[in-house]
C-alpha cells in the first residue's frame, strides 16, 4: 500500500531524512517509532503529498506522491501532529466541514466513525478549542476518517493525551484495521510500539531497524537485567565506568544492564527481565 | 455534492470565524465610524470661533459693516478692540488671538474719495494651514463687502485680490478626509484582514489538513475573499452615510460610479491581502507587512494628509504605485468635484490593471504544498 524508496530530505543545514526505504502492506498498522526531531513529521508530510523529497520516490495507494498528488489527496486521511481543526467551530461544524471537503456527508459514512464519534457526540455543540486533549484527538480522527480513506496517516496522535484516552485510541486503530484501512502511525512512546503490526525505529533521519515488535524483542542479543536502587544516578555513574558492563541506562524507575560476560558482578537486587522495544531502541542506537 | 456546495460551506465557515470573534468584529465595523468622526471633527483643519482682535481707528460706517460681517460668521469671534496697534503684539504673544484686523484711519472717507483704503490682516502663523485658512476666510468677507459697497455707491474701488476656492468654498476639512478615510479603511480591512485570515490557517495547521484533502486551494482562498468583500461593502455604506448625513459632505457626482470604483479598489486590496498571505508565515508578520507596507503609504503617500505635489520627486514617483492614491483621486473627482466618468477613466484603468496584476501574481505564488 505504501512503497518508499531512498527518500531523502534536507532543510538548510539539517539532513532530516537519509535515504529511507520501506514498504507497508495493505491493512497493516505500521509504526514509526522515534524521539522528537528524528524526522517522523517530514516523512509523513512527504507521504501526504505536502512536502517534496529532495531525492527518492514514494508511492501511496499505488500512486506517485509527486505526479498523482491530487488523486492521493482524496484517498488518504491525514492527522498532523498538532491539533489542526478549527477551534472556533463546534464539533459537529468541524465534522460537517471536513465531510464537505471530501465530497461526502456525515450521514453517509457514519458507520465508520460511529465508535469514535459517539464518545464525543454529547459535546457536539461545544467549540473544538474547548475540548480536552483526548476528545480533540477523537474529533481529529473522526474528521480524518469521514471519507473512508484507504490509507490513514497519523502523526503522533497520542502525544499529550492521557493514558486512558491513549489506550482507547489504540483500540480504535485496531478496529479500523479490521475494516481494511492501512495505518501509518508515528509515536515517541515506546510502549505503543508493541500495538503495531510492524515498526520502524527511526533516529536522526535513519531507520535503525524494521520488524514486528515481537521479532525485534526476540532479537535482543544479550540477557537483560534490571536493578532497583534508591540512588539510580549514583549507580549509573559507577557502573558506566565498569569494564565488565556492556551497557547501563535508566529505564522507568529501574536501571537496565547488560554484561559482556554473563553476570559477573554481584549487585543487589539484580533480576533478569524481558527486553522491551525501548531496550531494543537503546541497544540499536549504541550499536549504530 | 457539488463544487458549489463545497464553496458555500467554506464561505459559511469564514463568516462563522468572523462573527464568533466579537472583538475583531467590533473593530471592523466600528473603525469606520470612529475614524470618520475623528477625522471629520477632532482632527480638523477647519477654522471655527477663531479669536480675533480688531483695531479700528476710523470707526465709521464702512468699518462697522465689515466688523459686523466678521461677527456674523461662525469662523470668527471678535474678542478684543485694542486702542493701540502695539497692544496687538501682546495679545498674539499671550495666545489670546489667532487673527488681527487693522483698518487705517478715515477708512470710509478714503474708500469713497480715493477708492483706496487698506486693511491689514495679521495671522498667527505657527500653524500655517490654520493661518492661511483664516486669512482666506477674512479676505472673502472683505471681498464680499467690497462687492456690496461698490453696488451701493457705484464708485470704482480698489479691488482687494480675490481668493476663490473651487469645490470647497468654505474649505471644510471633512471634504479632504472622506476619500482618504475611505481608502484607508477599505485597504485595512481588505488587505490586512484577508491576509491575516489566510495566514491564520497556516499558523494553526488547518491549512496543512486542507492541503492534504482534495479541496482546491483556490476555493479556500476565494471563500475568504467573499466575507471580507461584504464587510467592506458594509463599511463603504457606513462611511458614505456618515459623510453625507453627519459631516455634510455631499455626493456631487454619480453614486453608481463611486460604488464601482470602490469595488474595484476593494478588489485590489483583497488581492494584495492574498499576495501578502502567500509570502508570510505568521499572523504577526502579516499584520506588520500590511501595517507598514500598506497603511503607511496610504496615510502618507496617497495625498490623504500631505499633498503629494509638495513631495520630493522620488516620493512622488513612489506614490504612483500606491493604489489608494488613485482611488482617493477618483473619489475626490466623483464625490466632491462631481465630475463625469470620463475624467476618472485614467484612475479606473490604473486600478483595474493593478487588480489584474496582483491576482495573477498571487495565483502564481500560491503553493499546493507546504513551504
């Protein structure tokens, strides 16, 4: 459904994207995982026909993003990272406007957005600017879905959204996938990565790795240990200089460690843990 | 779902944006009223109740009649009758009078026998405009008196240089300001507000969503133009009503062509606004550019406040590219001088050319992608 070949993009002095290539299958939830400034938004804008890449080519729904941009625009749903609806229009006015933009009506595609929209429908006369973060995202998603797009681009849809709304949001994406919509989603939250079918880890405009989250975790090369201490930073600094330790970093409230040879050190409360995507990301970052 | 439906949905949306922003609405509709009243009454060069001193050593029938006439006019208030001409100096220095009228002695006799009597007019010229206007008024009164006197006595008298002011015999300040304020307000609302409205969509990111949709960018732009066009028409009506009924400036020429030339000017201003919106990224920048690049030239180079003829050649040349200058010229001719259409064809042509050029350039500059 999406084919990207050797896409590069430069801004004045910064190389935002460096020869990225990947493919997304139809009906897949593909996650682009990486920190802020990694190039996620640039990639989304190129695929949504809003930016021109400096080199390389990309196809969305089997259409070229440069030549066929007009056709693509009627087939995709795009939700930018920032809330980009009319804050002074009410919920229903926004929805109706976007339905008109895509030459359809709210009634016609109500089924598709029903699950999402019914949650904000009680507030349909409220101004969009007065909604909570989670509700804003639901409205934005409804607006992006109103024309039943074949591909959905969601640029950091859950940034700044509370944990409950985030979970609900991902449940909705699962349902949309069942309807056959291909979803490209980016997020800075590593815990959301496991909810995608496949993910690409991105750092400084380059992909570190592309795989399913399960495989990625399986491929973590070394046993991983966690250590719970009161003084994480003190331990971090001591252990960093220890030659027997391959890597040590803070993950949540714990220290995560890998050793060059299996646990050669006697450390308090050292327990083996299963690696997460975050561990993979940090490992790949160091490896590169 | 037709294209017209899309278009009308967008126009509806634009009107909602405008009507829901109460403060801006109030400014948009209140501004012409305030400006007209400000320019018409407060910032006026018109002379009213100027304090006058009269030195009249002859005190005869002729001088009495002149003084009587001065008294009767609403421009002058004769406050002092000094006994010595030297006292007048002091009155000026103390700021008690703005004008002094000095007759020579035996005024009536000299007038009748030699036909040569003199009157001296002294004006406080710290405000040169004010002074020349006062002298003008006074000379008019003297001239009128002389006319009357000649008819009564059938004696040829020395003719005091007659000052004749075309179109604006009373030199009413409002006459000059009305076309200027029209140019200023229409330019401000059309160019500034449209550019801000378009740039706002860029700034809030809604333009990004719209660009990623199948809607034609032209629709988005032109749907913004229509509400501001109608607002400008409301303002145009307000200004015309105020100037006719409050300031007493008549529409001497054809109202129809006055409205047509205003529509033409509104079109120029709207396309300027669109052009600005394609250049800048933020609302603040749009406001600054419209403020600096549009407001200032309208105020300074259009002949609204300062006469263009007195400017250095470079500025005179610059003033030619200020659309408001041509609009103000046309309005002056049509509204105040009451000239026929054929006298404003040049202004019409220039404004039409400007509109065409600006629309072409802004359509060329409009991007279908971000940045």
